[in-house]
């Protein structure tokens, strides 16, 4: 049986924690960020790490994003990039996409993109927003964290 393949886009605290946790669970993980320093910080903890603009559909196609089982969009600071990346991932046909918005407003925008499993009331640092909880409980759902 093939290992499930994950892509994590956005390598801040949450994204890098999710990527490292998934790798530790034995999954193949592609980590993506437009910040080269963040990519270099995680390069030895994941299967592959690349610097790319996730709002560029051609760049996402070149990375083969459509071939991943699950894509986690963990972009928190840039609302536009978070929404655009989630839309691109969805349009490329990724079976499961999960997005973690930083604000309630961003969460509402992301929720409009598709039917989702909602993690309402979860805030950064709570158990329901922890990378391990995410990986174990939301691997089979489309989800947007709302807080």
C-alpha cells in the first residue's frame, strides 16, 4: 500500500509543525513556502521542501500539487494568499484540502469555496488546533479552522 502524500503550504509555526508531525507519522510530505529561509529551516525534516509562490497556478501545477492526497494551506498572515491558494488547490482537483485561516473573516471566505468540516471555536494553541490533533482527526475531511 502506498503511503499517503501530503503537501503543506505555508511554513510558519503551524505549517512547519504540521509538516514535521506528518513526516514523523511516516507520510511523504512536500513543504512549500515563498520564504527561502523557512524552506531551509525545514528541509531536513520533510521528504521535499521547495520555495514557490502558492498563488501562481502554474507553479502549483509544476509542483504536481494535484497528485497529493491531502494539501494543507497553513498561510496565516496573508489573507489574499490563503484564499487564492485554497482556490487553486481546489480547482486543481486535490481530493482533500484543509485551510487554517487566521481570522474569522478569512474563515468565512474560505468556507464559501466548498463544503467543509468546520473546526469552529478552535484557536491557535488549543488542542483542536494542534498539529497532532489535526493530523489524527481531520485527515479524511475538508476543513477550515474558525476562531
